[in-house]
């Protein structure tokens, strides 16, 4: 059974919400590597680094099957399609209508 363009849109919305939630959970060090290096040079003492301040959650993410199906389909698309889908559905920014519609059309056959 083939999906409609509306169903592909709903799949992309679910995909975007899933990855947007995962992106917001990523942790980043409050100090840049350059700042840490400057502090080491100024103090003359080697610090322990900032790796303990960075979240490494991406290796432990469980991706539901329905999200993985959409991921796999998107992986077959071109770079411009991927950029537009990421902008539109994960980052919630307006993306090129042209690339979004072309991507949805190609995903119709893949999902």
C-alpha cells in the first residue's frame, strides 16, 4: 500500500520532533577548547580537559523502528533534500518549498 503525501508529511513531522528532542538533550562544554588551552598556558597546570562536561548520549539513543524507516529513506536523498528536510522538520525554520516538495515526492516511493 502506498502512502499519500499527507501521510509522508506526518511521518516527517514525527521524525523531526524525535530528532529535535534528541538535539535539545545534547550537552556541550561551557568552555571552548581554546579557552581551556589558554587557562592551561596561563596557569602552567594541565587540566583534566572538558570531556567530562560533554554529553555522549548519541551512542545510547534508541531509535524507534518507524523513525528508522524515515531515516533510511532520507539517507537515499540528495544533500539539498536532506538540508531542506532538516531545516523544516527538525530546526522548525522555513526551508525552500521547492526542495521540500521534491523530497516529499521522492519519499512517497520509499516509505
